[in-house]
């Protein structure tokens, strides 16, 4: 077998394969066997038709085409393995020469992962300086106050509502959802609702009802209400005083079973530091990738960009249905865009993601970063344990695809950690 490859633009490859006449003769014999085993000819049992008769029934052209198909399937794969090509598309095959007693020749054009010429990633990474992480006492106190505010106690009042009280109301409007009764609860005076609404609630007691009208802002996000006079009917359901626990040792024990307030403060400090370190790692990794990308140019296969755009579209459709409870068709009508416009808008982000994926993949290869089966199993189990049973998981998840995704995710994290290890800590 003679093979020749030619690199084409956009990471495409042209592969030419020539098979000598003697080798192709074997494929003709194999094709005759394949085509004749189910051949039915009167006077002969199925699969027992003599060669000469089978050949006559099948026809020389059909036999040649089948032999060519078998030869292409086998020799194409052999050539791909010989040149260690990472193919990512179906080949477009063209037969160049096909005749009895002659060499068989075909051409295949397909897309591969691109050849990437990387800069010195270790040297570039070492140019990034990692910031020193510290936590101020004021940050700890701010977090403590947030914890305190997140655990309010409510004491119901019989008096009129004042600013700062926690109120629960029911309200409706003929201009909003056809008078459908709605409920809300909030701290009065904190600007929760449209301007002027909360002021109307001051002085109302539990069980009291009131009607009033307000003009909506001209630039309100609900265009049908913008600048319009809207009528409201409101009932005060409950008025409560908000009380917050005192920050002391007892508070620390109730929050998380801490021995005392000092232990709680220490835990908060450690948590803030961990968050800052994670944010710094993300910043450092982003800087590393940017500087490597800047010094690395290569052609990105269009098929990878399109695949990523389709994946992004699928994710968007899932989020729209889950978070907005909308069909994608209704969502497109609301934002006044077509699916094609959405896909086109993903172009830049998809290009960036694919480029980074290819760079990190190449660095992982050169740094000999491996992912063990055990690591993949552990990570997959974290996902699968959220399901009541493995059978239910199989209904919702393609386990083989999850395995591939998990392996790539772990490899990417290891590669980023490796790059991060080359940076300079700020002392």
C-alpha cells in the first residue's frame, strides 16, 4: 500500500491511498463472498451458488464497487493509524482508479485536530505574579453581620406599619395579570417595589385594605405599563418587628456548633481566605491562558466551532425551559431573535473555548498529564449519587459520554494546576 498525505487549510488533510493489483484481488474475492452468501438462485441452496454463476448474477460493476468499499474501509483506517492522525470528521472519499487487474486508488479528505506550535508555556506562566492573600478583620465582621441578618426573628405587631417593619401583603391590579391576587413580603421602606408603593403601606394595620393608583416610570421594563397609571388594591396581612440575635458565644453555637465566638470568627476567616485563593487562582489561570494564546497561532477546524455553538445552544434551551419555564419558541419571540441569530452570537465565545481546549489538550500531552480510571470513577460517582438509582441515571445520562466528559474535565483541571505551579508567588 502506498500512501501520501497533504495538509490543507483549516486543519483538513487529503489522504491518497494506492493498493496494488494483487492486494485488490483479495478484496474482490472477499466482496464476492460477502455478496454471494445471501444470494438466491433457483436450483442452488442459499450461500452455495458456484462462483461463476454468482459472479454472473452479481455483475462485475457491483463486485468492483463492493471490493472498493471494503478496501477503503480497511486501508483508510490503516493509513490514519500509520500517520497518527486525530480525525474529527467523516471522510469525503473519491475513487480515483478502479478497474480489474489494476491497482486501486482512492482519495479521502477529512478534518483533523490541528498541529499546534506552542510557545514556552512554562516561561510564559512564570511571568504571572500571584497576589498575596490576606483577610481583614473588617471582612470577618461584615460576614458575621451578614450571618446575623440572615437569622431574623419576627414578632407580630398589632400597630400600624412603619418603615423598617417586615410586612406581608396581598395585592392585585386590573392592569397586571387581570386582577390575579399576588403575595409579597419585605422590609418596608427598602425600595422593594415600584416608587411610591411602599409609602402607601405606611400606617396600615393587619387586615386593613386600601386602593390607590401610581404612575409607572416611562422607562419601566414592562413596556405595556411604562408611563401608565396603574390601579392597586392592597390588603395588609401581617406587620412584624424584625429582631436579630446578639452576636455572642451562644450565637456561634447555634450557627454551626462552634465552641465559642472566637472559633466562629476563625472559621469565617478561613472561609474568606479560601474564597479569595480560589478567585486568585481563577485570575492567574485566565492571565496564563491569555498570554499563551497571544503567542500561539493555529487554524481551528470549523467543525469544532460549530459543535461548540450547538452545545451552547442546547444548554441555553435547557436553561430557558428550567429557569424561565418557557418553550424556546416563545423565548425567541420575546427577545425578537431567530435561532440562527442566537447561534451566530455564540461565534466569538465558541472560538475562544475551542482554542483554549486545544491549547490545554496539547500542553497536557507534552506534560504527560494522565487521568486514572479511579479518578474518573470518583468524579462520576459524585454526579451519579444525586440520582435515586443507577437505572434512573441511565435514563437521563449517556454514561459513556459522561465518562469522556469527566476525564477531559479532570485533565483540564490538572493542566491548569500545572501551569499555575510555574507562577511566582508574591512574598
